[in-house]
C-alpha cells in the first residue's frame, strides 16, 4: 500500500496511508463520496507536548488531589492496567472509566474525591494538549462541504470530559463543527472491538459514507477498513525520525534525573516535525539540523528574543551583540524567528575571548 500524494495517482481511499502534508489533497479526492468525517482524538486532532501520554502523569502527581493521596505517576499507570484486567475478567471487555481506574488503587474513594482527581487530570491534559493544524484545516474543509464531523476515541474520559478538553484546546470554529463524540469508555468497546460499529448504528450510517482518520494503524486503519469505512492512516514520522525522537527522550532522561521522577519528559516539537514530509532515507541535514539541533536552536533563539523584549519593556536600551564564531547560528535563528535583523555580529580574537574571563585577585599573605 502506497502513501497518497498530490503528485501521484489516487490511492484507494479505504487503504490510504497519508502524511500530514498530504491530508488535504487526499481528502479532496474522496470528499464527494462521503457524508461523515470521523476523527480519532489524541495524536490526531490533539497532540500532547510530552514524549508519551503517560508523561502527563508525572506533572499530574504534583497536583493537590493526587499529592494528598500519594497517588504518583507509576501508581496511576499500574492502577489503569489493573482496572482493565479486572474489567476484562468480569465482562470480557477492557475499556474503563476514570472512576474505575482511581478506585482500582483506592477502593474507598468517595464520589467527591473521584471528581477532584478527574478534574485535576483533565486540567493537566488541557495544559499539555494543543491542536494539530493540518487536522484543524481538515475539519474546516469538511464543514465547508456540509459534512458531519464525529470524534471516535479510545479513551477513559467520558463524553463530557472529552468535550471539555476539546472546547478548551481547539479553535472555537473547529469545536463548533463537531457533531458527535463517541468514547470507548461509554460503550465498553475499543475501536478494534467495534466502536466504529457503535458509531454507525447510533448515527444510522452506511460504512461507505464515512471516512475515518487516525494515527493508530490497528484501531484507526485496520479496524475501520474491516468494518467497511474508508480510512486514512495518518503516519506521523518516518522510521528514522521516530528513532531520533526516542533517542532524544532517552538522552534527556539520562541527563536530567528529575525527568520521569517528578516531571514529564517534554517533546514540544513532535507535531511540528510531523507536519513535514521526510524521506525514509534522510539527508544528513535533516537528521542533524532539522530534527536534532534545530529544535534546540529555535528554543535558544526564542529565549534571546524574549530577553530582549523584556529589557525593552522595562525601559532599557538594548543593543544585542553576537560574538563570532559561536554566535553565528544563534543570530541566524533569531533573525529567522524575528523576521528581520537582530543585533550586530562582532568578531573577537581567541586571546580576547580568553582574556575576558581572567580574574585578578588580591594576594593574601
């Protein structure tokens, strides 16, 4: 199966694998044949600024309701696994709700305590989630064509919680365009187990009138096609880039011991990297520059501009200077972000650079 590309012949829409920058053209080729656009939520409409979903729990454990119980990130993970196992033993289904997760760790929790924990978890998700621009544009394109838009998500959130998360993070027009929300926790079925079918039944739809888009190959692609829906598998990263991000996460965990102990592992550039098309055999500039040093240099350039603005706001006259050679790339990055010149480039000799660090102290006898 080949990716859909604006430069190639159309691929059967029920079997298309697309990258984010191919999504609009792939949708346009199918839009006249469907009535409903169905979307996965996490890593499709919404992306987290952390490396993995469970990284959110390391920030969540610092919230007051979780800290009061000693409910840390690792216990949050194990309590969800336990809840799913117990649910499967009892019902042959593994989809669970937040109350079931919390009470698998603390059976005596009151409804008030459960509500406090859920509110804290939802607030943590709101802080870390952000909309994915290519999918927001897909929603707008679908709405312009008069299509209905539904969310079909494997999640322990219930519909009201997921709607609250979406309304707090999406642009207002994109959120208003969503007609229905289907959560696996409410139906007891994941997408692999038949949540797509529950959506079709509730909305009285024929499968071939629906296009489903999501990032999980098994849940959003294979299952959707198996149940007769058109499906786009939204492929985020080429294998080399996925490995690059994994190694960045590993290196960060080694260099910063507090990561995944009392704070999350941030990876705010994952979505940006997914918006570009990268070949499976990348050029060195992609590996080292765009996906490696690029995010670090961008962050440093943003820091420089923020510091300059803060000083100017405080009434200071600011004259930025970039010392060559090391200052060359930071200056270029800062200028790219600012959209114009930033400061002056000044060359100094190696001796002058060393001399600037000399300290002359008074001898003591």
